[in-house]
C-alpha cells in the first residue's frame, strides 16, 4: 500500500510540474489572479446561490439553503483535514514561480475547490438548464485548475477538494430530504390519530 501512495504522489508531482513548466501561457498568468479573486471564500458561489434564492422561487430558496449548508460543511471539513494531513504547499518543496500569494494553510485539500464543488453539486442536482449546468461545472473546473496553474496546490489537492465538496453536498441534500420525508410521515401520522 505504501508503494501505491508513493507512485500516486510521484504522478501528482509529475502532473504539477507539467502544468507549471509547460502549460503556462502569459495570457493566463494575468487571468488567474482574477479567477482566484472570484474563488476566494467561495464568493462567486455565494453570489450564484443568492441569485437562486432571490429569483428562482421555492426551488431556488432550497438550492440557496442546501448550497450554503454544503459549502459550510465543506469548508469546516477541509480545514480539519488540512490540519490532520498537513501536506506542504508545492512552493515549500519545489522551486515554483507562484502567481498568487502563498496561503498559510497546508495544501490538502483545496478549500476553494471543495467550496466550488459543494455549490456546483447542489446546483447541478436542482437545475434543468443544460447550458447553465455546463457553464457552472466548467467554472468549478477552471477554479480547480487555477489552483494548480498558480502553483499553490497539487492536482491531488484539487481532486480531493472536489470529491470532498461533492460528498458534503450529497450528505446535506440526502439528510435534509430524509428529514423532510420523516417529518411529513410524522405529521400525517399524528393528524390521522388525534
């Protein structure tokens, strides 16, 4: 098992170096700080969820509520996992030209990516517009990729953040749906038996 993780981390470093050394284009070097600005603290996702809550009726309010709870859970678990795993940032180990300020927290998982995928999972599960869903997913993927491109996260940090965000959203939506059904059953049962 130890050999597997060693190979996985080697692949992680290889992909990271490929992105940093080969993929960088000067246009994106200027674009990445703007993407990061939108991604910080999940601001772009909070704005999108707020739009749903304000303009999409009852379903939109549900998306807003579930999205906020999912993001809060993703943020909290990300911070706990960061402390437990304590993976150094790429710039702590490698000679990396950072495009953003180096965060003071450990690298795994990527919080911005976990927030993005927590919100995106809720939105995708509750939206019927295929074009909108594709754009939202693409934005989340760009935010994840930007963390690697900027030199502040490894690919596995981003993948871990995405998986954590999706799990948090699934847990929140599943728990609330189950709680809602149980509450309805309880109300029906007690109305019929006075």
